[in-house]
C-alpha cells in the first residue's frame, strides 16, 4: 500500500502556519505541503457563549482557540504597528532583539501589507489626537506610569473572520492540502530522525481504541504552542 508522503507537514493552522503557507505560495514552491489542525475551518468556528451567555466547554476542542487562524480568530484583531521615529520596540515581544529594529519594522510593514491585501481596514487607530495623548502621557508620567502609544490596525472580530477565510481559500486554491478536525497525537521518530506524524479524528481524542493513521514527511513543523500541543511537543526539546 502507498504511504501518504509529503515534503512538509505543519501541525496547527494558526497565523504562523497560515503565513508559512502564504510564503511558500509566494516563493512558488512546488513542494507537497499538508497543514493539519484539530479545530475547524474558520467559517465553521463559532462560540456558543453568544447564545448561552456562558462557556459550555465545547468538545472535542474550544472553537475560540482551535481551527484555521488559531487563537486569534475571535479576538478583536488588533495589529500593533510602530512609530517611525521609535528606535526601540515597546510592544510585541523580543523579535527586534534578534533581528534588529530596522528589520523588524520592515517585517511588520510586510505583514501589515498582507493583511491590507486581504481586506484589512486602511484606517489606522492611534495616530490622531497627538496633543491629547501627550497631555495624558505627562499626567501618567507624574504618577510613575509610562504611556506607550503606537499605531494600531484594528480588524474587528467579524472582519478578522472574513479576512482569515480569504487567506484560507487562497491557501487551499494554491494546492496546499488542509486537514481539519484532525489531531496530531505523536511525531514519528526513527533513528533520531523525524519521519512523519500520527493522527486521528478530533472527535476520537479520548477514545484510546480509535484507529491511528500515519502520514510521512522528513520535515514536520510544529506551529502551535507547547500548552496546546503537549503530545507533539514531547520531542521538540530532545531533537
Ligand atoms: C483571546 C485572544 C485575543 C488575542 N488578540 C490578539 C490581537 O488582538 N492581536 C494580536 O496580534 N494577537 C492577539 N492574540 C494572540 C494571537 O492570537 C496569537 O499570537 C497567535 O494566534 C499565535 O499564532 P500561532 O500560529 O503561533 O498559534 P495558535 O494561534 O495557537 O495556533 C495553533 C493551532 O494549532 C492547533 N493545534 C494545537 N495542537 C494540535 C495538535 N496536537 N494537532 C493538530 N492541531 C493542533 C490549534 O488548534 C490551533 O489552531 C490573541 C490571543 C487570544 C487567545
């Protein structure tokens, strides 16, 4: 029987995976790529809390944090940019410490443009009312608080959904394969080398007798955080 084999398998379809796929398409990669997520397509993700008023702990996985576009799909979709004149970064982590401030600014511009190309609002928040903001900054400083003000691109929850849906369709049309409602239960390692992943349907997550399928690739990218991908992450610290 033919083994299912890919050039690259990506575990998770959050923004990091979606942008990996986007870049592969832009680079005209002819590689056979498979993305796997334990959650649903973005258009099928919905949270019952809007109707029930309280979290009903969805099974098998929470729709807020799982599925295409990952943990951010239900967020307000705020993209923190930067001030041209700033020589350091005050939000957004430590990327600039590794890549330098100029390269980080270039990458933020590049990423921001992708969001704009897929329908992001051209309007930027946080660039008006400079005088008023300065007054608040001075007041805050007197109290020992530093006010950080940077431009924000605000997608909004609904806009974020439709934008990510366009990205999902773009990736799918390019021929990259996507597998939803499928959990990666393990990484296959042979002689200290990655050989692929083990998967099963998400709705069988607690069924120890459910059939586990193997999919092969020499390159497996784990594009999810440790907390949410315990099984696959077992190997990352070792290899
Ligand atoms: C409530 C909330 C609001 C946020 N608001 C903002 C915001 O306004 N602006 C901003 O920039 N950022 C925001 N963030 C942060 C942003 O969502 C994350 O930084 C981003 O989603 C991280 O992307 P990722 O691809 O690394 O991982 P994730 O988005 O976590 O995606 C990982 C994916 O992997 C899948 N997965 C995990 N384990 C497995 C497995 N074993 N098998 C198969 N699939 C698996 C999950 O289902 C998930 O879809 C917010 C986050 C949350 C939770």
